[in-house]
């Protein structure tokens, strides 16, 4: 039976190394993922009010902003469950699931025959954001350890 090079003499795997320097490539990747998450929301926030007015003829501000309510409510729920899901199924699984949930968003917006589809797309986007954003934060904290938790949070 062969042992992995990191197993050392005891036959047990080496403990993971914590810290920003030791995990810089993975940490940088997670910062990039967070930038993509934020960019996706930013683009939509700039375009949807125009879509509401020009395509669907919605002029009332409260009607137009229903997409924000759908997004915010869904994201809040997913933020609450993301940590538990990540502990149960693994960080990577939850992160991938979050991105898969977000995949239909552009298609729903492109093919939207009614404002209801836009609201549905924003519910999907809220789930995507809650899972991906929260999970990348958890993963960054895992990488740098408890002593640098504030740094990991601040780089969002």
C-alpha cells in the first residue's frame, strides 16, 4: 500500500495549511468569483428598469421594482441556508449548484413574454447569489483561517 507524499511518516494526510500566502491562488480565484457574482447583479440592475419601461410598458416605480423584491427575498433565504448546505454537501457542490441555478436567468430574461418571467428570473438570480456569494465567503474564511477572517470578508 503506497502513501501519498503529503502523508508523512504517520500515514495520515498532512493538515491543510491555512493563511492567505499559502492559499493565494485559490483565494484569488474566489475573489474573482465574487466579482463575477456582483457583476451579474450590476448588469441586471442597469438593464431591467429599461426593459420594464420599453418592452413591458411598466411606468409605476413600485411595479418596476418588484424584481428587486423577488431577488432580495430569495437571496435572504438562500443566505440563511447556504452555510448549512455547504457543511452537509461540501463547499464546491453548493457553489456549483448556485451557478447552475443561475444559468436559466439570461434565457428567462431574453424570452420573457411578461413581467412575471422577469420576476421568476430574479428569484433564480437571488438563489444563485445567495448560494454563490455566501459559499465563496465561507470558502475564503476556510482558506485563511480564523485569524484572517476579517480580511476574507473585507475582500468581498
